[in-house]
C-alpha cells in the first residue's frame, strides 16, 4: 500500500469508526457537548440524527469512551446495541445481556422486564448511572420503540433508572411522527442534527487524520484537490475518507507526493456515490 511512500504509520482514511481519529469540528463537538449535558441532567431520551456517512457511529463510540474516561469511579454503566432491528422481547434480552443479566431461556416478557428493573435498581443503589445507546435507531420497529419507552418508565421517586440515546438517520424523525409513539416523541428533551463538513473544516479534517496516522511531511492535498474533494463528497466524512484513500492510491501509483485535483476527479469517477458530482466539479474547475 502507500503507507511507506507517504511516511504513514497507518492508513489515515479507513471507514471503520476509530475514536483516535475523532475530529472535533463545530457540529460534532456541539453534538458531543449536547450528549454529555443531557446525561448529566438525567434526561430520559436523547436523539442524534444525521445523514448516511456523517459519523454517527463514531460519535456514539466517542461519547461512550468519554463517559468512561470522565468517570474514574465507574459512575456510568453503559450499554450499546448496534442493530436495534429487533422485536420488543429480543430488545429486552439484548439490554439484559448488556447489563450482565442471565435470564432463563424461556422467560416470559413481563418477568424479563422485572429482572431488568431489579438490575437497574441495584445499579442506582450503587450510585451508578445507566446509559443505553442504540445505533441505527431508524430501523427500530414501532412496537419496539414503544417497548423502549415502557422500559424508561422505570424510575425512583427522584430519577429515571435508565437514559436512552438514539442515533439514527433522518428517517428516524419521520418514524417518530407516528401517532403510536407520540409519548416517546414527547420525552425527547435533547436532540441534535449532525451536519456535513464545510470546506475549511474539510481541510482541517484531512490534516488531522494524516497527523494521527503519523504524517509529518509537506502539504499532501493541494488546494485544488481539497476543493474538488469537498464538492465530490458534499462534505460527508465517509465519502471524504473513500475519495481521499483512492486519491492517495492514485498519487502513489504515479510516484508523486502530492494529491492533485485530477487524482480526486479520477477517484470520484470510480465511486458510484460521488461520480456525477466529481465530473461536475471537474467541469467547473475547467470553466
């Protein structure tokens, strides 16, 4: 690969969510601050939405890591469900598993809910704060969303036993407009919509990931390359990573040490989700 060619320790633009590469641009830092403030205030439901590829999973992992780092005394107990496309009972089983509960194989749903409630009361009695994060929440069936709301009904006289953070695509907002989950919708007191990177943020994003990956050489992405990359990717981090990775491969293949606008255009032409935009960007540059 091109690591040694550019003096890199690791590949800088993989699409696997890695918290060491987390880039605190305005949108993502505000979203993280919103999450942390909501958790501290003890709110029941929190919602984070963003288009495909805007970094919701990475933000979720950064949030969970921050809770762990900020709680040296183990104050927070976190549970993470990456795929909540589950029926209500299966969701309860997943939550139970995350909380260290080992229910009987054929346990009935009301008994399972009772076991989860008992475990939550135990944790709160130990001074713990339980946070459940669900990724891809737009995929949750309506009946499972309602079961989730019933789960958050569990509370003492002073506080909720469980806080829930929903991470999802904009379709989640549409699903929450359904009349059957209106009670859950009313309980979402904190929410944030992630936005794409603007041009200046994109340039800083590239530099940040290259630095984390060990790069310390001269400017790697030329000004024209950055502008074309922004147009081709629409500022969506996942697309940025795909196009930047392909552009580096093209530059490596030519034996050069700077990514040009042409490299980005060729990378965009090879990427279905960016092909049309990449060609338009090339036409605009020529004009």
